[in-house]
C-alpha cells in the first residue's frame, strides 16, 4: 500500500471515517469498492498502519460509518444495499468480524448512521425515503433491532444526523435546505419544531459542539457554515450572530469538531482544502484562524478527529487516500504527520 508523506492510499472513493473511542483504530468506508479499510493509529506520530486482513467487505456503496461509544462495534450504512452491516472490532488487532444477524434492514438508500452517546440506540438517515430508521443496540452482540414506530418522518433527502451529549435531542440535515429538531423519547424521535429550521442551501453535514450548546452544518451549495444555539432545556434552536459564515472554500461537505471544543474543521471538496476555525467561547461563533486553509489532496469529503484531539484525518474522494494531520493546539493549524 502506497504512502506519501502525510497521506496513505486507501481503496476507491473513501467517503466516511470513524475513529474508535480508544483512539487505537481508524476505519474508512470505500464507496467505490464496497469495503472498509482498517488502520492502526500509531502513537505518538498519528500515522496510519494497515490492519491485517484489511479491507473488509461491506454492503454496496457504503456511505457512512459509526463506531459504538461504549462497545467494540462498528456499523456501515450501505446505500445501494438498503441495509446496515455490523462488525465486532477485535480490540487488540482492529480486525473486523461481521456480527450475527448482519446485515440489518434499513430504508431506501441509507446515507448516514449515528450511535447515541449511551450506545443503546442507533439512527439511520434513509436518503431516498425521507425518513429515519431507529434501532436498539444489543449491548452484548451488537445486533440492531428496529424500534416500534420506526421509521420516523424527516425532511427531503436526510443526509446527516447528530445527537447532543445528553442524548435527549437529535438534529437532522436535509439536503433540501432545512434542519429538523427532535426530542428522543425511549428511542422514538418526536419533532420539536414545525416548520423546521432554515438550513441554507444544501446542508449535507452536521456536528454538535461537545458542550451540547451549538450545532454546525455545512451548506455545500452556498459555500457557508450554518450555526445554531441549542436551548438545553427544550432542544429548540436559535441562529448564532452573523450566521451563516463563509466556509473558507468551495463546496463544504464534511465537518468535525475537536473533542475539546476549541476548533471546527471543514472539508471543502471542490477547492481541495480543509478550513480551520477557532470556536469562540462563550458565543460559539467559528472564526477562521490566520492562514487557516490547508490543501488535502483531491476532494476531501469526510473528517474525523481522534478522541484526544491530537490528529485530524480527511478522506479524499477523488485521490483515493487519507490525509493525516497533527492539530497544533496553540493556534488550531494543521501540520502533516510524519511516517513512524
């Protein structure tokens, strides 16, 4: 497998990245080859080392990966298979083994999967069906069991979902330009606001600040970042001052917030860059850092930060590789990791 400085080759069209809670392993969904590449995150460098046996087969057109927060499970939402593949992660080696009962049925063209902070619930955005499938997660086997009342109504073309840290509220980015807010009641999704919140032109990624106070979303058609404040009591949203904000490039399609809540990173796919923003405390407003645009090969489309906030990884759709960066905590800049 070819490596090139801060980049390491993967398979065709990497589209999603997940880092396990321990920070030991990173997984990449390869849309074009219907499989998942697995890597060991080498310390202290942050460089990626392929796991033995990688890649591992997924369903057709895997769109999204999610690692369970409290158990060794990984899930892949497979767009063309209309299902979710579940894996058990060997915690010593990173090798994936498909769990019993997998794959699990989903709706039409699942494009995103999210595991609740408790690890007890999973949600899948069914892009062509305009709804959200909800599941309980078996804590021992990792099997998914669809909840009564599922799927739940969403807007047109739901592409991403984020749950705030307490697990009480969920937010969905719908490509047709709106954000839906839900209360979570025993796993069921209950709509909080009707009509939904304006989301800019083409919201396609959504993340929540680790404080649970702010929601950020990338508008790929208008090259900007939406930002909303969460009412911690009700889950309702209000726009931050000055929002939306320029994304720092063209066609923003991926986002990540570092676990310390200091920085927001945005993948601008058409301009082949990652933009870095410092999040103002206490307002939540993202401000681009000086010289905060970083080249990331061809069409970065997904980002992930390791749990310690040391490294940022970018899936580059058109160059079929992963960019590996060290986060410079003092300023929020990015520097390529070394090989070692």
